[in-house]
C-alpha cells in the first residue's frame, strides 16, 4: 500500500506521521518552520492535513495561525494533498461526533495493539513513541488510508 503522510497542524508546532497501513514509517512533532522545509524535500506522494472547521463557535488567533500553517504545508507539498476534517476521523474511528483525543487514542490501541514496552514488542509502532498530537496524526492517516 502506498504510504500517506498525515499532519495534525498546530499554530507553533505540528505532528507528522507516515503510515503505510501496516506500520509507522515516521513519527515526529516538529516546529512548523522545520516541518515546512522537510515537506519540500520529501518525495511526492499523498498528504493528509487535518482541516480546521468552525462549528458555529468563535475562533481565536491560535486557530487562525493553525489555518495559516495548514495552507503553507499544502503549498510546500509536491504531491497530492487532502484536507480531512477532525469530525471525519472521529466518526470513522469512534463512530461518534463526541469522541475526544483519548477516544481516538484508545480506538487506535484497540485496533493495532498497545504501544511497545521494554517487555512487549509491537512492530506496528516500528520503534516510534507515539504521544500527544501524534495520536491525532496517526488517526488521520489511518482514516485516510481506510477511506481512499
């Protein structure tokens, strides 16, 4: 299966995962400028970016900054990119619009197994420690490959 690069964008730093459907090939949280440069040098492929959506509530400066960076990431990418709303990830992995980050993390663990420890190996994680926003990026990547 052709891998997908997935980004959970942030206003200052963003999480990036490369997922081929069977194991994580890359997982990092990078400062946005660093990620921008990395994207320009990566081979063309498919990029999924979590799309910021406003559901009737006011948004602040950090959200607008995140939207700005999402656009810069899409522009820097040399291949095909897709914007996927967080709601699509929630519905796909958890089957409810009320799912939180912890629910998405648990859905991924239920599907792919617990993160590796010193005593237990899990090859899917390929040595990467998944934490914080990397769970959201992985959920985005899994959703993208499942649906495309």
